[in-house]
C-alpha cells in the first residue's frame, strides 16, 4: 500500500548521536551506541537508504532493557523483510 506521507526529515550523524546518547541509561550503552553509530557511519556509503535506516533502527533496539524484547514481527529488521511465500526465506 503506497504511503502519502512526505519523506523523513533530514538529520545529521550528530543529531543521531545526541538522540541515542540521551536515550542511553548507562555508560556501557552510551559506549556501545557510539561504536555502532561510528561503524554504521563508515559503512553508510555502501548501504542502500533502506539498509541504512534498518541499521539505525537496530541500534535503537540495543537500548531496550534486557527484559524488553521487541515484538516477534520486528525480528525481520535484523535480516531484512521476509520474501514472498514459497521462496524459502
């Protein structure tokens, strides 16, 4: 189903770092998120826009408390969306 919404607003890596830093509740989370953002930033020229957004969302999931697991339907974020029925994905 096509969406009629406009594109996501432009943001910078600095904006993302500030957002994730404010969401991180421990020093270890801050360090982990900083490292993941740094690696993602370095790889970003080689990623599609969708893959880059997927990586950013996955970094946000790192900040969830250990007891708060994402819904089962979100697990595809780590592997990409499921393929069509019958293709073995």
